C-alpha cells in the first residue's frame, strides 16, 4: 500500500505542477505584454515632455521679445536715418507726410529727434526701408 500512496502523491504533485506551469505561462505572457506597453508609454511621455519644453522655451522667448498686443518684431526708430532714407527714395517731407498721414512739420520733428513716431508709424517707416523709388511713387499715387 505504501507504494500506491506514494505513486498517488507523486501523480498529484506532477499534475499540480503542470497546472501551475500552464497558469504561470499565461501570467508571464500577460506580464511581458504589460512591460512592453509600459515601455512604450514611458517613451511617449519622454517625447511629450520634450515637446512641452520646446514650446515653453518658445513662449518664454515670445514673452521676452514682444510685449502683449504689439507687433511680433520690434523695429527701432533712429532719427538720423530718416532724412537719408527720404532722400534716397526721392521724397520730399510733404510727400512722406502724405504717405504717413501726418503733417510736414511732424516729419521734420522726427528727423531732428524732437518727437518720435507712434509704433504703427514706425512700422510704416520700416516698410519703406526695403523698397525702391518706383514702388514708393506707386504707393504715393494710391494715397
């Protein structure tokens, strides 16, 4: 009898191990799948953090560079550069005043540095920097 009991015990142990192996195999494959998913999510989080960093740096640059509500690019106005630009384009002070929508005296005051143009007028003056005489004459004809 002891042999039957021993054989029965060994068979039960063998079957139990077999069942455990089968259930562990399912668990291991599920665990491996979860590990891959977690690794993919971590990589995605890292990529998103990089994008956020880039965007934050862009926002900080915008905040530093331009005040709220103004043009994205600041244009400097230098009074001593206005008269040579006006002469290069072949414009009289009266013609430039007509284009800018101000008086002739205002143009002279800008040239001497007595007053400064408003930001929208500085933008108009800056747009004259890269144009030639013909284009300025065409603009003057439309005003």
